[in-house]
C-alpha cells in the first residue's frame, strides 16, 4: 500500500520530514533521531532531495534506512527542473529497488549535476505527468503554497498552477509551512472550488530557535505574522533559545490542534532533524485525544 492509499484509510495522522545529512560522520546521530521519531508511529516520513550528486545518494540511503531499518513508509522528494528523463528514470528505479513507492514531485531550482538545456521538465506539473505516464505504480504527491509560490504573480495564478499538477495525476498535497491557519483553510477552499478534492496536508514548522526561524523564512519565502515574530523575539530577549523553544511548542501545539479540529486530515511536521520538540508535541496532542 502506498502513502496516498494510507492517507485515504487513516483517521487523524501525523507525518515527519527529514533531510539526509551531507556528511556520513553524522549519520549515526541522524539515524538516532529518526529512530526516536519512528517510535511515535508516523503514517509516513518524507525525505528531502538536494542539489548535487552526493546529496542524491544520501537521500537514497536515508530512504532505504528509514524504510527498512525503522519500518516507516517513505515519501521521497524529487526535483525536476533541468533534469533529463534518464536521470528521473534512474532515481525512481532505484527508489523502487529499496521498496519506496511514493514521490513528492517538485520543480526545484535546477540541478547543478544534471542540467539539460533541452529538458522537458520546466515545472512540477511536467514531472507529475511524466511519472503518471511512465511509472503508474508510483504514488505522487505535490507541494502547495498557502501564501502563494514566490514565483507566482498572484495567488490565483498559483492556484491555477497547482491545479494543473492535480489534473495530471497528483494524489495529495503537502503544503509549505505557514503560521496562520486561515491561510490553509482558504487555500483548501480555493482548490476545491476549482473542482479538486485530493487531500491537502498542512505542513507545520515548530519554532525551535530564533536563528533557525530566520534562516528558514529567508529560504522558503513564507510569511510570518508580525505579532508572532515579535513574540519570538521577546521570548529570545527574556530567556534565549530555551524560552523560544517553549514559545514555539505552545504555538505549534495550538496550531496543530486548530487544524485538526477544523477538518485537516493530518499534519506534516518539519522536524529539522530534531526529535525532542516533536516527541513532546505528539505526546501532548495524543494525551488530549488527537491522533486516536
């Protein structure tokens, strides 16, 4: 059973994102954190896929280890802009060889190790169409952007692009991080108004430090409410990263509870490869009856 099928049959669920370490010397530490989070019984885990050949190998290694050693179903990220068909075929075939049957189809920023000026892959919808036509046994997820994709001229245009991915065969969506739940529910309403009812899984980033929040926001282009950012800064001034961690826990817990209470099918948690915050969040939410 692939991840898309599991989502359809599951009640409220949670899942995690991991990014494979670039250096093998920290592999044991990474797997230790992954094992702790696997013990929480997520429905699946996504594994990121960076630019550069070594990162691709690390991604495959992480997919295989988490799947085979920890027993967690895998959703493997796959970027496509500038890629050749051969490289896509090779990566998917290698995923299948280690028992992975789902991808998160992404556009990405181009791949330095595999740039094909004549590539057919200009955006994620092209990858969805290609995989659907050539690897029909693979499950396909796509990314959604409640705040709008940074490259989209308008949110309406971004919804149009997103629906193109769904029409090509994507089975569910995982959203970019956001901090205002109204953005998520508005996004779902807009997609459904276009005639698409595939599940939309909200992506949640627990705030764990002021520095990591600043880095992530600069990379992904998501927005953060001014009062929330001021709250994080105030916590840092009063108690450093320990206070920010506590502030972030309370915010993430309330955010997740609000999402689930209002109809989100589950949550996908961006772990930053850290276990303690996620363990505490899931434990607290389960104690109040979520994910039953």
